[in-house]
C-alpha cells in the first residue's frame, strides 16, 4: 500500500469496492502504523483510511499552539478530499478525543464510533500527573516520557517477552520533534473539556473499549463517556493496559469487528 499526501496530511487508503468506510485515528506520539494489527482483518469487509496526525509521522507540523479543533479539521479536510461523506471512526487515546470532537461537529458524517482507551474528565490527581508529563516533554522532549509511558501502556510480562515491540513503539515516540510533541501533548490536558457533556449528546452507535489496568483512561472514564452517549456500550478488557490493541490484538479486534458488523455492514 503506497501512502499519499494531501495538503501535508500523510494517509493510506485500503480500498474495497462498494464497502463501508472506516477511519482510524492514532494516539499521541504514534503514527498510522499502530493500526497494523487490525488493518488485515478490518480491510476484508471495509475500505479503511489511516493517516498521521499533524506533527506526527509523515504529516506536516501543526500551527503554533494547536487545539483539538485543528485535529478534527484535519480529518474533515482529508475526508472532503477523498469524497467520504460517511464513515465509522475508530479513535485510540487522543484519537478517541478527536473522534468525539469530529462526531460532535459533523454528526451527519459519522455512522458509528469506536473509542479505545480514551480520556474523559480527570481527577485532580490525574490532572497533576499528566501536567507533569507535559512539562517534562516541554523541557526534555519525548525521551523524558517514553520509558514511563511503556510501563503504563503494557503489562510487565509483555514488556519482558516482547523487546522487539518495545523498541518499535519507543522508536515511534522518539521520532517526534521535541518542539512539537509537547504542544500536542497539551491537547490531552486542555482538549478534554471540548468533548465533555456535548449538547446535544451524541446518538450514533458507539462502542467504548478500555482495559482494567489502564489507570489513566480506565473503566470509570469509560462509564462517564458512555453516560453522555445514548447508544453506547462498554467493554472492559481484563489484565491489559493502555496499548491493548498492540499487546492483545484479538481481544480488541474481535469486539470491533462484531460491533461494526452489527451497526454498519448489515445496513450498508
């Protein structure tokens, strides 16, 4: 699959004729490569669009002090360019915030949402912790946050058993530009309020997946998100952390495929 570029956004389109479209939005510090464990199965029945967020991978840098709307508008421009009028959207972590913002602003363009390990309003302790990480990133760059991130993202047993995967994810994070990384990291702090308590509330079919050991984006947040989306269901994965989609792809892919089969494919 050859990547393409539209106005500074790097993207890949896995086309399947007459199939519904699913857009995948990655998280902070990563690239579209994070979806390599689901694309082979998702693309059997769907046209799949992946892309690099502004300031990530092969996409251009954002304007100074970017916000969540900038990232939502990036997706709008890309979908408009590709003449995509309706899509299911899967968003991981920061990508889940972007997906919710996009769905709130462009309700007619979203057939379903799948939100993976994504944040909601934080406790004071959680706010303090993430603010400290943003400040470290601003002072010292991605290197100051990546090792602690790997501990939060993966179980210890997986980290020990899969050094290749740890190197892969570490390299993705370390490739971020220090002067840009902290600006986008700050969206994880400031952007949450943009997607809390939408009025009117979202009503598209929504599945919310997180893990019981995802201590920054865990079951309590999933429940709070679900409370604000009328047609939503929650799945809590046991014994996994933030990067469940990498550590245990089948545990994540199975529910996603079943969900989209029910709410998109049969109605297409």
